[in-house]
């Protein structure tokens, strides 16, 4: 049964990763606006 769900598991993992990366990116952008002293190299 598990081998049939590989695509579903893969899609779920992909969504989770995208969600995590997106959240980090949004937090980074908001943090930059809140604290303009921060400059990224």
C-alpha cells in the first residue's frame, strides 16, 4: 500500500518544504522592514 502513496508523500513533503521556506522568507522580509539597521551582505 505504501509504494502506491509515494507521489502523495513526495507532494506532501514538497508542500511542507515550500511552506517552511516561504515562512522564513516572509519573516526575513518583515524583520528587515522592522529593523532597517540590518543589512545583508
